[in-house]
C-alpha cells in the first residue's frame, strides 16, 4: 500500500468509492460530480504542506494494482495551529481487510511530524461503529459524545512511530 498525494489520473478510482451510498451514508454533503472531483484532485495534488484552513488529502493506493482504494487526510485550521482533524473513506469492496487501519497507523505519525501537530482529532456519526472502532484501535480516546457525532483525540505522545519509508508514504 502507498499513501501519496492525489494525481489527476486518480479520478475514476476516486469517484468509484466517493459516490457510493455505502461510503456516503455517514458523511455530510453530496458526492462530488466529475467536474468537482477533477478540481479537488488537482487542488490536492498542488497543495503546499504549510497551507492552513485547508484539507490535506492523500490517496491510498494498492501499489501492486496501481488502484486508489480510499483516501485519508487532515484538516489544518489556522487556530489552533497545533491541532489537526483527521478523516478517511475507503471503497466498500476493501472494507474489513485492515487497509484503513494500516493506512492510518502510517499516516498519524506522518501528520504529527510533517504538520507539527500536538493533537489530532477525528469525528464521526455514532452509528458509524466501523469508524469509531478504528479510532479506538488506533489509540484515540473519546472526548465528546452527542446525538449527532462522537469525537476522538490523540496526543502526539500517544502516536505509534512508523518509519515513513516502510509505511509507503510518498508526500
């Protein structure tokens, strides 16, 4: 598996899962149109690591197949500058195989280091037990619970170090 910046050639793979009702059922908003996705992928491919008030998205690619099976990323607010909010989505055909966990285990230490974060948070719908279960397996702690969402947090000291090269990260 490789985690890398998006490229314009990822459009078909991205749309194959991003518009799937099984993926979108716990996410706000509508699936992107082809034109919106094209713009998003181009913007993500060119995004500077220092950009704030921005989502930094990365493709998760099965290296052997050269196929994007999902994505993950981090929202970097301008304030507080040392906190980021992570998220992920994967093609339903690849759920339950450990890809999301493997990708997030590699991405979290990368995000802490690259973006100089002290804390990461993640939020999902309470009915999305697969997502909050993954957050707990990653060592994140539930810090907020409401009817519409659950929020988790992880301090930099709690992140498991993973060598970037062995994690397959290609910033």
